[in-house]
């Protein structure tokens, strides 16, 4: 059973994201995003994991989710500053990590490009990026 996950842009006061995700990324979890944080900022992934802020989840949430977590501002800021010319180098590095072993460099480049685009929108619109995930 895989993890379903999407990203949404939300105002801080919004209790839940909208209906349509702003970026779909099946199988990507807060662990994966924490590893990306480590690559981009040098902050250890386990410290980054502690900075995800749990939001009110949908009614009836059980151990299988869904869960809502606001991405750490350090990750959003780092993603918003990625230069397109740096994507391939980061993608190569990430695809070498065990946790991303099923994703090739091309898929990692697409993921980083989408994350960077969403992060730039979040910064310009002064919104938070919220991870929705469920089993």
C-alpha cells in the first residue's frame, strides 16, 4: 500500500486545504521533504522533521490518515530560491539516496521543479504549503 500525498497552498487561517491540490506528488512524505531540506539547507533531516506543523485533519482521521502538515518555512524558502540550472545537480544527489531509490534523476528533477514553482507561489502570495497525506 502506497502513500497518497499532495501539496496545497493555504492561508494560515484556513483549517483545511481546498479540493484541488496545487501539486500532486504520490508517495512523497514528510521524510522525503526533510531529506530535500537537508540537501538544500544543510539542516539535518531529523531536525527538519520536527518542524513540520500538524494542522487540523479531516473529521474521522485514523491511523491511516489523512494527515495535514504545514511545511517548514526554511524548506519553502530554500525551494523558492532554487535556480533552474541547479535542479539537475540536486536531482542527481537525491536520486542516489536510499529513500528515493525508485525515482530516477529525471523524476527527481520534475519533483524539484514542481516544488520550487509551488514554493515561489507560496512566497509571493504569502501562503503556507500544506502536505496532505494518507495511506
